[in-house]
């Protein structure tokens, strides 16, 4: 079965070359390769402002991967930005929040990664720590400098979770973030934690597959088969949801 996997994109601004200041829509290629290796047909979804167009994006895809990127605007979860928060991308926040809600309303699976996990949590009423220095007792290094495919710390996984079916009660992950979930959104559960208590994954309660992870499995998927299996698990749910939708139509 051919399934279209939407991957949320961002905008990068050229800082040099022939066209300084020129804006380009993009997503890191690891997301595309991971979706393709797990059996999907990847499609990059650009940042849009028109809600009808965003809904059309959701209508056309069979599953959604929310990619990483900028800090989520703290105003969206009722906080003033502190000096530790990076520059927000307001248009992307709004575009992804609308996209998420349309996709989830349609019962289509979602795999949210790093920033994706954070905007997923905020979109449904959760909050974030604007910096890990605000987390009491945090001691794990959550932002490794290089070697993106290397695991850098361990996580503990909730037994009754999608992630537990893949990794068991513990696994090793990579880590590239300075913010983290504070309050889990209503209707979601935390399903993985670092050794310092920082939440590393959430899952939506109910039958649908809506999973957010704080690490970057797409960077590990080529060298660590278990991380490719996360994309394959997502793809299995996408295929099943598509079959169910076709049977009901």
C-alpha cells in the first residue's frame, strides 16, 4: 500500500552567497530518508498561513511527522519569554498547530520529534520549561555537541506504551534540546523519562497513534535498527488507519 507521509518543513534564510536574505523552504534529509526506508512516500509540507490550505495538506497525507527546529513561542502556553528562550517562529507555530489538529481529528497517525513533541504538547494545553536550567535536579547532558547518530544518554520507558513494544523498559537515545515538557497536555501521558526526570516522550491516550519523542530517531535510523523500527511502527499504524478509513468510506 502506498502511503503519503507529510513531514513538516521550516524556512531557512540564506546568510551569504548570491542571495543573502533569501528564504528557502526545507527539512533535514534524515526525515525524508527515514520515512522512505520504513515504506512511506515522503512529502515536505511547507509553512502556510491559510487554514484552508493547511487543512488540504492534512486531507492529502496519510500520516504526519513533525520535525524539529526553533523554540515554541512561550506566549502560546501563557508565559513571558525569558532570556533563555530562542527566537520564535510564529508562523510555523500556528501552521503546525493547525496541521496537527486537522490530522488528529481525521484519526491519522502522528510521530512528533523534538520541537514536534513540544508543539504537540503545547497545542493541546501543555507547558514547557524554557530552559533545562529551570528544571530542579536536572543533571543529564541533553545537548550533545556532535556525532548525531551516537546515543548519548539512557531513558526509562513506561510499560504500557507504544515505545515499550519496541525498546522494552530502557534504551539509549541521542539528545539535542535545551527545553523540555513541564506539564503534560490533558489527554496525553508521559511515556519515557531521562534519569534526571526530564520527560522524553508523550503519547495520546486512546486508540490512535500519536507519539512524541524528545530525541532525534531520524538521525540514528541508518545505524541503529531499533530507531528505524520506530518509523516502521508508525508506518504500520498509518497503513492500518488508511485501511480502516477506506473500509468506512
